[in-house]
């Protein structure tokens, strides 16, 4: 179902990162690792639950959001609130083959917050994500890709 796709994609990211941190409903990001890496997960698919003449054009929205706290409520300004953004695409193109639980049907892209902020937008097309992130990775390589784009990770010594 379309409305559970995002939650399942978040679950896949949790698994890829071996995160034991629970999902916090009103957090400013979707996944947090045990060492504090904050990840926002955006999910989409070519196929929808309803009949289609052609596959959907993929676009990811909600890149900027207002943070919320119990003390202050919602922040006035929308901001980019995660360290890494993961774009998950359920890539099946035929309803007969569609199996959201088959991780081989998923493609993943990961971008660091600075790359997302440089786009200066609330939504982005899959084409733009692909241009910025390069080719997709499989579920098996997702955790490593997320860690490799973490802007807070120490780079190689010069």
C-alpha cells in the first residue's frame, strides 16, 4: 500500500545501519543511529495501488521541514534537519512483479545535507537525485553508502 511504503523504507534504512534507536514520531528526522547520525528517508515508486496507464514520475517532497519541540512548538522557519538524506525507490514497473518486501526491487540514493541544501528546494525529482548522488546502490550496500556521505565523518588524513 502506498501509505506504508515510507515506513517500510525507514525500516530498511534502520536495518542497513544496524540502528537500535526507536523511531520517534515527531523527530525532525526519520532514523537515528546509535552514534547519533540523523537520516531523513524519502520513498517513492513507479507503481501505485491504483490502476495506471504509465509508471509514475518520481518526485520527493518535504526536504525542508519545521522542527517541533514540546516547549516551543513548531519553529518558524523550515530547515534541512538530517545529516544524510536517503531516497528509496521501489523500482518494479509491472504490477505482476511488484513485491515491496523483495529488497532487490529497491534502489537507494544517499546525499549529505550540504548537497541537499545546495539544491535550495523543498522537493526534488529522481533525475536530480541521480545527477547529484550518482548511480543507485542496493540494499546490501546501503549502510556503507550512507556512512560514506555522512558530512560529519572524518575524512582521510592529508
